[in-house]
C-alpha cells in the first residue's frame, strides 16, 4: 500500500513538473464498473449473459437429475439384479456422471470466456470515449475510481462517458478503429478523430465484468 502511494505521488509530481506554471491540474475520474453496468451496450450484454446462464443451468440440472436417478436406482435395486444388469447400470451411471462433470466444466469455462470477451470489448470502447473527452476538455489526468481512495462528486464524469458512448451506436469493441465507425454523439464528443485507447482498456477489463 505504501508503495502505491509513492507511485501515485511520483506521477502527480511528474505531471506537475510537466505542466506550465500558469496552468492548473484538471483531474477527473470514471467509475468504469458503473459505466459498464449502465451503458446501453453493457445492459444488452448483461441480459444476453444472464439468458445464457439460465439456459446452461437448466441443461445442467437435467443432466444432474439423470445422474442422481441412476444412482438411486443402483442403491435401491442393485442388489436384486444379476451381475450383468448391475454392471450395465453402473456403467451407465459412470458415463452419465463423467458427461455431467465435463459439461459442467466446459459450460463454466464458456461463460467465463464470454464474460471476459464482451467485457474487454466494451471497456475498450469506454477507454476510447474517456480519452477523447479527456483530450477535448483538456484534462490533465482521468483516473479509474477503483484506483483512488476518494474523489469529489463534481469530478466524476461517469455519466458523461455513458451518454457519449450510448450516442455512438457502434458495434462493441470498434471505437478507435478507423474513426470509430459511427456518428458523432449528441453529447458533443466528436468521434471522427477518435484517439486510440491506451492500455487502460486492457487493465481495467481484468477488474470489471458484465456479470456483476
């Protein structure tokens, strides 16, 4: 923690040194997780994700019920069966159990990959919007809320970022590519000359998720 404060202090010192004496620092912050949750693209992605989760849960529940049914049958009737019948039933049970365990793992990995992919693409767009607003409005620095201890409400530009992103109407993950591929947002942030997002998009995507 002490090292983090030292790094932040050093960054501010460098920023101050690079800023003309007559200029003032102009800082802002963005709650990226809230922007992800409340932007139109994030809402659509979350609804789609929840639909996938429900579908997979229903399928896995059916498979689990089949496994449990075979297990119950072995426990209740196994001793009354001849060896071949009992072995056949046990083989069915083991195969069903392996299928269920494999499907459970694959489904979990699929959902995680989907979450990571969509989150990363939306955060990429948000990073592009944030950078454009920062350059247009001459911010010295725009920080992510999760990396600061406190910030005055008036320097929170999350709502502005959400409005600007919603106004682009572009396919997710495409802002900053060949001019953004969309029209200029009504908020006044011109996207025709949109800057490429920095590494911010990649790093924040690791801490954010559409599944929250």
